[in-house]
C-alpha cells in the first residue's frame, strides 16, 4: 500500500475503511476496496483525511482481514468455529466440551515469521462451549503475502504427518469402576469420604460409574474387585487409598499384579504428588503388551491411583489428569514429567481452577 494525498487518489482503491461521525452517524463512510471518485474528495477532507492509503499494484501485499480469513482456513478445528474477521482478527470459539490442544512448537514457528500473531488458551486446557480458544491477526494493516503463505505451508506440512496447530478433543463416554481401599473404612471404623468426591468429579464427564467396591488392605481382595469391574466393562479404574510409600500400602502393588503398564507412580505436582497413572490392555490381564505410540488414542483400560489429598482439597492432580483420560489419549511419562512447570497449586482461598497456573503443561 502507499500513502497519497486525497486529491491525487482519484481512481485508486482504498485499502482500509474510512470512518466518520456526522449527524448522529458513526461508522464506515467509505469501505475498503472503494475506488475513490472525484466527488469523494470534499467528503474525505470534511472527515479530516488529507491523505489516504491505497493499494499498489503488484506489491504482493494482503490486508489484515484477508490474512485473518486465511489463518482461520489453515487451522480448522472440529468442535469449534471461527468468528469474524472483526477489527482485523478472527476468534476461535468452542462449540463443545473437550480438551484443547496446541502444537506449541508449530505455534512458536508461525509467530516467529514476522507480522503474524496467534495467541491461544493453554495447551491441555479444559474447554467449555462458548469459550474463546484462540485469536489470530497481523500487527500492521497489511503485510507481505509471503508471510501468510509461509504459515500455510507450515500447517500443511504438519497436517501431512497427522498433526495440526489446534485441536479440541471431545470426551468419550467411559464406564468407571472405583476401588476404595483401607481396613479402617472396610471395617466401618470411619466413614468413607472418597466415593462422594469421585462421583462429583466424574459427573462432569460423559459415561457412568458401574460400581464402587470397598476393600480391606488385602492384595487378593483389591485385585478381585478390580477384575470384577473389568469383567463388567470398565474403561477406567480408579483406586483410592493405599497410595503412600508405607510398606502396608498395597494399591500400587495390586495394579502391577494386574498386569498393567505403569506410566508413573508419583508426579512432580502438588497436591496429588503420589498420583499413579497406568494402562491395562483390555482382555489381557497379567500380560500387558504396549502397542500405542506417544499421544495416540488407545482402547486400553486407563488406571488412576488417587492419593488422599483429593478428599480435603478442591483441586488436585485428579482434576488435571481426568480431561486427557476422558479423551482417550494415552499419557506418556514425558507428559507427566512436564507437569513440574506449573505443578505447584497456590491453594487460593477461592479456587479458580482451571483458570490458573496449576496443571499447565
């Protein structure tokens, strides 16, 4: 684009809206793309415009709104939609519940190109319908088209290998079996406090709890309860109690004895430091053979070991782990290690999770 005096702009195409206020009117008096006529000159001067910006033929430039449209097209997201462009930007809005994923390295590459700016909600964010997930725009009014082409090429290359810049992964309906351990609960010495907590957490997600079993501190009883839930079609097993490092805490041992692949026992995050994540190959108890790549969707039975902090605190690692569990995307050891950055809950007087730093990847 180039800047010219209005008297010299006759026959040239505006590359931006000209706004004006007069006689109660406020808005665009001349729209982008308008070809300036001789009779427009007095009006432009009345609006305080001595100069205007017009397109230069063959300049290879692209307007901010066209850039925004092309950025939205290069990063489609199932379960969400783009609004706009308005004021030079498009917004990505969630249409459903789900876990929002961002390819952070690809995002960094695109934002390094030059004039392009894409900002998003955090990776692994728990999204709600109507939530803003991303905003895309360029900084100046126009930019060289080659910058948009470069961004499109990066997204196309990622798509060729099965990836994409942004995703909104829907939750799957899971059948959950819950195994509560502890002799003091089993014998009725104290009232169980885990079941109401687990029920409250899981009601957010699709699916059902197919059974809750309270077990003594007995390895065979714990494993038998787990197998019963598996036989009844459990997609998710949640174990509570017996998650510390005391010699008589049997829950991690029972999970191993079932034949599950232990991804991590203990995560760099608090509260919920002693959380456990494992997977059991369906129909092959005591003979687990992993066959899914990192980050791949899987049909294995997900297993969570939940430490006692979940009883007394509103937000723990259980809240952080459940969204990905319900998408069916397998956790890796690297995923859980990354929780160290942002893994310390501030334990605010009023909990604002997930609108906080806790559990960020």
